[in-house]
């Protein structure tokens, strides 16, 4: 009964979504306030109905209702409780329902928090959100219904894919979707502005908090996913340039560019056309990512099921929304007035350069991801575009971009003084060069790592020195006052830039990692970087829905044991699949990482042992970036029209 | 206790360690590999059963199995009976003794795609085909081929698809030049926008229409006031 209620709620949500589109849209055209007012309650109610539906599916998973195909295929009565909840989105149907849930949540957030804008803009934006919601709800109901029943119900389910049974995966998809789908808000506002024909600094002020909100969620989601890959897949890789990873990186880069161009538009009314274009692009790339992942065009751990019908349907959604938005853009963008003027050397100029480089990165990722598909479709030739390609072409763009980041921060609006900006960065240059020299002396080659580490340190110091320089001048007490008086968004920028520097330092340090692949004999110790690792014991253990063999390994430094780790090899009975569970200990900012493999008759056990110096900085940097974003979001000047509580209710429906 | 087990394994396998593992990896192509797997399992199962049936002189000295021994027995049981296909990317057994040669092999294998996997290099992959290719690369290196020759050897056998770094050729020209094209196109767009902006700034302001003049007059501002300020 609860399941049927959920199913019915989903149908009602579709009807509400259609109403949310049609009524306010007509109202805005007729300038009828009563019709436009329909937008807010329908958006909120649509969210409640989708949430009800989502809750019903979660309930079915929690009580292991094996009369549902979706539960049979992805659950098991013995599966731990947390994975019964995360298992809801660990499959195609459920993850699409989560997508629709976040989409309707975004609509509800606009309805609740967007108070300071014209009725017409809000009505049009909510209408767009309603249209998007309707398309996805229709997709779910027609091709991917999670509420499909089966009779007779089997006694037991087939369990969730073992590598998805992980705490990291319990958080990663909701965060990622919040980011992906969060850009739908910006997309809807861009479409609304193009329809209404009014685009000004006030519009930029409306979209900036939403962009930040989506960007923060996406940053955290990508970082979470990358850390999950790092500790689950067993060899410590954290980014594989997999098409599915690229699918999340593309909107992130576009969103980062948008964040910066929206700042220019808000402050100086310039870059309007470009900002609108990026607003459309960010969500279009999210849609493209969804298409790539869900259509079965690509197969990977994320593509839970592939079905040509679904692919065609999503392609239709993709073409309709991206094509529609771009057509609207082409029709209206020419009519937009040219905004504020600025000299090439200025904050605006630097941000234009930032956008140029970010767009080139984004285009490269898009082309690299789609090229093999296109080439095979057109000529039948099969090629692979993997990590070596992306590293080769992106590093030459990304490193100069990193060099430019603090310089842009130092330039003033309208007309800047490059020489003065460089002089203000003197300290950062010096510390960067010294840092690179120190790292080079300590770890040695590769040179790319040394150079990248130097740039990373320069980025951290340069990012933060903006704050210091703005606070300096006068007595110590006065500086504190001045520092405290700086707007939060200034802190946000500096901290986010420093976070990028930390991530870059972590990435640079991967070049200094030590790897040792050995057949370990019991109680003999093997050198891994500055540490020695040895197996103390190997024993079996029974988990709730798996059995495992785990090794207790001691990590020694200078003969003294400083930590023990327990890498394991797990076997999941229901799916007859095994997965390796890495043993990791964080020492300083680096990590010792061990994974065990096959054991041999001679008593040895294959193991991969790693010392990864500074590796945690990759994710710490992402957290710092997100924190910087949150500070900007909390800035009083941006809070108008959006409450800080926005992030809290977002996670509610997952419970 | 641990030393006992090492002695024991030593006596069972007279080959120096490292050699023993490599010996059972002929790497003749994945079909042979697949067929040979069940044989490996049987051997293991025999060894496992044989433990209790025919006592070995060294084993008589111990009353009970150590945790290590029990664990090992279970690992063998699970690893070889339950998931015989769960190999591990690059295993110690297949590595070359010469560290320099091995480093070259790793550099090559990280850029070769595992053909039956999803966007994984053969260096990262558990698949048996990936293992065969890893072994093949190492054999060719041992035969004295240069890195480029090994790459070319694999490329000629498996085609472009095996290379994670796509080859430069007419079909991939657009791919490799994508970043440059994006940068140039973007720069051109920026330049054109800047010119348009500069043109607008340089052009004299349009004269006010009659209607606008009238409105200004109504507000109490004359045309001259405006142009002076």
C-alpha cells in the first residue's frame, strides 16, 4: 500500500509539474498576477509529492519488500541498514528518482527563498523548473519505474553491487546531484531572463548564490567520489579520466567559470551575454553527463543498466532543453546591451582570461570524452582517449591558469596596474620558489612535481596575501580591525584560491609517491618510503553480508611500530563478487596505503604497498575550496534573496 | 613458528622465490590462461587436502596451527575455490627482477588499455587479458626491444584502441588540436567583443531625439547642462 501511494504520488507530482510550467508561464505572458502566483505553491507541493514517492521507495528498501523488482535487484535482507538507504540511489531507477527529487527541491528552494525579485522573473524561472521536472518525471514513469512489482515475490534479493556498499557512496551521489541539478536553478533563471528580456546586475545577484550553492555541492561531491575511488579500487588512484568522472568535471569547470563571470556582471554589468551562456552551459553539461551515464552509451560502474529506450528518451530531453535554451540565447543575446567598459589589464580583464582558460579546459574535456563515440559512429574507427591524453593537454592550460589566479585577485576593477600587482605578490613568488627548491631537494624528480609544488605554494601564499595586504597599513590593532571589516566574500575568494593551491600541492606530490608490489612473507618487513611494513597475522572474519580475510600489518619507522592497518579481501556471497578493502593510515599529511591480493602456496601473500606523501591535501584542498565558497555564500551582500539554511533541508529527504 | 612455515614452504618449492610464481605464467594469450585456471585450482585443492592426509615430517612437530596457518588455509580456500578469477593488477610474480626494466615496463603498461575493461589501463586491471598483455610487454622488453618497439608491437596487434594516448593521425587531428582551437576561438571572441566595446565607447553619443529633449526639459535639465557635466 505504501508503495502504491509512492507510485501515485509520483504521477501526481508529474501533473503538478505540468501545472507549475503552464499556469505561471501563461500568467507571465498575460501579466496576470494571480496566475503567476500559482508558481510558488505548486513548486513546493510538487517537491512534497516527489519526496513522498522517494520516501515510499526508501521504505520498500528498508523493509526488504521483495515484491518490487528494484528491491530484488539491488537489496538483500542481510544488507546493513545504511546501505539499504543508500541502495535506493545505487541503481538506475532510484538514482533517477533522486535526480527528480533534487530537481523539485531546487524548485521549492526558489519558491521559498527568492523573495526579492520581480514576480515575472520568478514565475518564468519556476515554470522552467516545472518543465524540467515534468520531463524527468515522465522519463521515470515511462521507462524507469522503480515501483514495478513482481509476483510471486522471491525470498531473497540479489544484493547491491559490493563496490557500492561503502559509506563514501552513501554521501557521494546526493552531493553530486545537488551540484548537478543545482545548476538547473541558474539554467531556469537564464531562460527566464531571456524570455523576459531583462538582464542586469540584479539578475546576476539573484543567480550568484545559487551558482555558489551548486558549485559547493559539486566540489564536495566530486572530492567525495574521488576519495571513494582512491580507497575502494585498491591501487590508490583517485582520478581516472573516466567518461563518467568527466561528466561531473565538465559542469564543475563551467560552474567555476560562471562563478567568476557572474561576479563581473554583478559588479560591473559587463560580460552579460557570456554569463547567460555559461548559465545555460553549466546545466547543459550536467544533462550531457546524465545522458552519457544513463543511456548506456558508456558502460562503467555508474551505468547501472543500459537500455536503448532510456537512451533515446534522455537524448530527447537533452536536445529539447539544450537546443531550446541555445535557440533562445541566439534569438535574444544580440539584443542585450553592452555593459560596463574596462581596460584589458583589470580585474575584469583577468576574469575574462580566467574564463577563456577554463572554457578551453572544459572544451578539451568535452571533446576528449565525446571524440571516441563520435569517431566510432562516423568512421567505425575505435580509439581510446585516456589519462595520458588529458594529462598531456590539460596541464599546459591549468598551470598558467594557476599562475594567473593570485594576479587577478590583486588587480583593481576597471583599470589595473600589472606591475603593482606583481610587486604585491613578491612574497608569494619568493615563498613559491623556495618551496619548490625545498621539495626538489627533499624528494627530487620529477620536475613537473617540483614546478607544480612551487606554483601550488605560490597560490596558497598569493591567495592569502591579498587578505594580509588589505588589512595592513597602520598599527597591529588597526590591521585586525581592518581584517575583521573585510567582506566575507573577500575571505571566501582568498580561502577558495588557497584551497585550489592545496589540492594542486597534493596532486604534485603524487609524483613523489613510493610503490612496492611484493609477495609478502609473514613477519618480514618491507621498505616503503620512510616506513617499513610487515604482516603480523592473517585471519578470516564474517561481516553481515560478506566474509573477508584480513591481514594485520604493522607500519614501522626506525624499528618502532607507529600504526597498524588492516587491508582485507572481501567476498560477497549474494553476488559472488569480491572486492579489496584497502588498509590506510594517515601519517602527517601523507598516507600509507596497503591492499592485499592473492595468497600463494608458499605462504606469501601478494600486496601492494604505497607511501603517498601529502596525498590528503588533494581532498583537504577541496574541502577548503568548498569552505571558501560557503563563506562567500554567507556574505551579507549575497544573502539577500537566499537564506543560509538552503543547504540544510537539501539533505533531508535522504533519511 | 613463522620460521617453521617458511622452511616448510621452502622445502616444497625448491625454486628461489619470485621464480616460482613466474614459472606458471606462460602468457600465451588469454585462451590458454582460461583453460589452465581450473588446473591451478585442482592443484591447490590437492595441496589443501593433502595437508591432513599425509603428514609431513616438519608438520609433526606442531600440535596446532598458528593463526597465520589457519588464515592462510582459509585464504587459499576462499581465494582459489570461491573466486578463482579474482586476480590482482600487477602481481609480484610477473614483475621483472631488473628494477630499471620493470620501471620501463610499468611506464608502458600504464598507457595501454585493457581491451575488455572500461577505461582501465592494463597496469590497473585485474582481467586475465590485461595480465597476458603485461607479461607480453615484459617478455618483449627482456628480449631487448626498445620502449617504442614494444608499443609498436602491441599497437600493430591490437590497433589504436589499445593506446590510451591516441596516436596522432588525420582521424585524431581534431582531438589533439581541440585545446588550441578552443583557446584561439575564445581569444578571437574576446578580441571581437573588446573591439565592439571600444567602438561603442569611441563613437560620439547619439544626439537626443525631440521626445527625449522634451522629457529632459520637463525634468528641469537643459541639454547644455548634461553635456557639461
